[in-house]
C-alpha cells in the first residue's frame, strides 16, 4: 500500500479519479484484477476502488508482482523525475544554458522537457534560473561593498538585467539592502517566553523580525541604517499573539508581515504558512507544496533565510527520515514547539 507519509489513500484515489498529472511523480496505481500498475493520469477506464492499491513508486509495485501499463508507461516517470532534478541541480550552480542546451543535456526534446519541468516545479526552467539568480543576488548584496560587483557576482551580464529582472523581487532596492535599510523605521520589543527571550520587530507594514535570543543590538546590526525605535501599542498587540504561538499554540495568528525575499523564497514562506499547527512536512513535501518539487536544497536555504521564527513555521519541517533536523534556534526549541502544537487541545477542527 502507499506510504501514508507521502499521501493518504483518499487523496490518492481523488487524484487518480481526476487523472491528475501533478500526482504522477508521487505514487503509482496498481489494479488487482489486471495485475497492472499505472500513472495516476492514465487515460484508461477507472477500475472499482476495491481493486486498487497504491504504491510509492514503480519499484514497489513491481516487487508486489504487478507489471507496467503499456498505455501510460509509468516507468518513464522515474526517468522524467531524474531529468528534472539534474536540470535543476545544474541551474542551482549558476549555469545559464538555453532551453535547447538544457534539454539536450538530460536527453529530451526542448518543448517536451519544458512541459515536464513546469509540471514538476510549477515554473519554467527560465523562471527557475531567474529565481535562483535573484537568490544569489540577495545573498551577495548582504555582504558586498559594491552593488555593481554583487550584481556581476550573482551571474547577471549587466546591471540593467538585474534591475529589470530581480530588483522588484527583493523588497528593497539593492542599495538599500546593502546599506542596511536606510529610510526604514523599525519598532521593536522583547518578550520573555518559556523558551527564552524573543525579539519582535516590525516596520509600518508588518512584522519583519522574530527571533529568539536577539535584542536591539542584534536588530541594529541587521539593519544598521534603519531608524530603530521602541515598540508602540500596535507592536505590543502583535507581540502578545506571537508569544501565544510559543506558549499555547493551537492555531496560527493572522498577523501582517513585511517579509522581503526573492520570489522563490517567498513562495516557500507562503507554503510554510499553509502547514497547520500540529502537523509536519519533509523538505521534499515542502518543495512540492511550494511548486518547486526538485529544488529541495534551495527550499532548505529559503527556510534558513526565514526572519520570522514561529510566525513562518519552518520548525514544522523535518528531515526525510523523520528526524528533527536543523533549526536556527536549536533542535531543543524545535522539539518543544512541535510537542506543544501536537498536544494543543483546540487543534482539531480549527478554521484555516
């Protein structure tokens, strides 16, 4: 039967009944009456549900004694997945191949590979390449003394390409980002929690920093040219909700946020906020949820770049083997947060 850590049988049946192509790389469908296994999107007539078994992949179905469907060719899914992963890994290095070159490297025709890549990641190879390049630009701008040098180091052929393509994604202009947010006003407060002191800071748009064991000095280092002011009544109200997410979790607070990342990072942060309290996901599941199924390493980096502890719940991501994994504020805090969320009395049936 299908591994419930990947997908539950009701969801699998719904995807199979709908011939959902997006499910083709998540499981295969075996039919006991014919001893054949298929892709979820197979165009063949649907069997009765009691004749259907779900397996995580073709190898598992073959081991159970089933043979591949000759109509939908489910064994090709593994090859497609490997090709997309290889292409994404190449783009992660900063390479900028054309679609034709990229497809040729993994053995596919360009237009066919474009469809496979979009189906697996939610974006085209060109959009993926731009997102990764913008990620590199954001990282380099944070440490570079020269905006122009940072732009070239990130892989842009000219500054004009950066300003057209990536600057709108970064929230601040490159100069603002490098110079520590001049012109920004950030208010802050510090709350005591059972897991240690918690810094909570916000611009006039929303929360911009939530972090354990930090204070005004740490905040000023992150935004050295912003105006840093004590919190006001609005920030105090937001802080109460954040502390409640630490002490008595049960549902996530609907708080205004001022998160400033690349389009790729923000897609991961949005996906994190869809994971309910008391539940966890693997990095692979988060990557799929964010629309970047093959970009697990980049998704992990986006989790690490999260500035809003607890509010954007990267603590709900575990390693693929179920181990607690890393956390910027220590595995012990992560473990306690997860235990509290799992035990929250009002978790079941919460409105989301």
